[in-house]
């Protein structure tokens, strides 16, 4: 009796029962999609998890099931043919990563004069084309070139002020000062205030949070003006809870210090005379 076999991406042999006509036909579609360079990963994901897959249950009440997609039930996972499909999908991801030239966040950042975090945010905002493989982000060189050319043609965005809402309230605090003389410092011992900085190059922002044991946790952000990027708003606390401190404007993060001791030392080191 013939037993179908699939060689996995890891090189193992995976045997699965002879499929019926419907499943055999669908497996052929998955294989064709995996080997066709014109089929994108997203399209193959829609195929494998779509309603046409006879191994998925389209009527499952699972809360994580998406519209137009079936659900992989316990019976699905017990079927070796399902693991064949998942292996083909993973092979597609690996093939695309190998044949598509890509740049790491750090490499794209060097070409665009942006921090890796700013590049990641641009990818998430779909300003740059990229995808995450494993724990590394990869950005397409074409989108980097297009982004750079667009900025060069457009020129830098008109200078806009950096807006702040800072102070000390509800167990949270935010202080601001410029790192280049003449220095500007805004610290509010109690309450909340809003203001703008019209002319700045580098700004230090000290973020404070009172812990449950009464001690204070401190973080430090170092920001630089960057008129070439879209406006961005950072909220503190990040959950959006009161008192709703924020930083808003065209800027990029150039440094983050999350260790309280180091953050406090860096803040004090740049205290104005």
C-alpha cells in the first residue's frame, strides 16, 4: 500500500494517510503556492487558513477565528496532512527571506539617518516595506531608496514646535530640558503644565513613576529634532491613564535609559550650571 511522504524543511520524512480527492486537490494547491515565486506569503496564509481547507472547521465557535477563515481543531492538529501544510508555509517564508534582498533595522537606519526604533515604527506604519522573520526585522532596500528619494524631493518638513504636557501628578512625573546651551528646563513640583519648544536640537525627558513600595522608578529619553519624519505622540504613562503626559512633534529617539540609577545620573550630569 502506497503511503504518501513529505520531506520537511528540517529534512525529516513525514508520512500521512492517502488523502481523499478533496484533500489531495487542496494539498496540490498548497504545494503550487509554496513553489510559485509570484505567490506572496500573505496569499499563502489565506489559502492554508481559508475556508477552502477541508481540514479546518468553518463552524467552530472559537473566539480567535477570523472572518473567512476556518479554525484548526484538535482533529485538525491530529492529522499529519495539516503539518504538511504548515511545513510548506514555513518553507515559503524561508524561501522569500532568502531570495528577497533585505536590510536589518540598523542598516536601514544608517542609510536614512534614523534610529533602528524609528525604522521599526516606519515599518509598522507601512511607510517602509518590511517583515519580521524570527526575532529580526528585515526591510526591503527598494522601500528604503523610495523613502529617501521622497524625502529628498520633498525636502524636510517645515519646522514645527515640540509640544509637551508634563508635571507631577497621580504618582507619575515628567520633566524636560534641552541638552544644548542655552538650556531650557521645565520641572513642575505639583500639577500639570503644557508648553512648546520652538527651537531645539536635543531634548532630555525624565520619566518618573512611583512604585507600590513608595520608591521611584526613573527612565530617560533623549530626543532629537527631525523634520523629515511624520509627527509622533508619545504618552506617559504608556497605558494612557491619568495624568496624560505627552510629547508630540517631529522627532526621533536617539537614546533610552531604562535603568533608574543610570537615568538619574545622566539627567543630573546635564543639569544647567
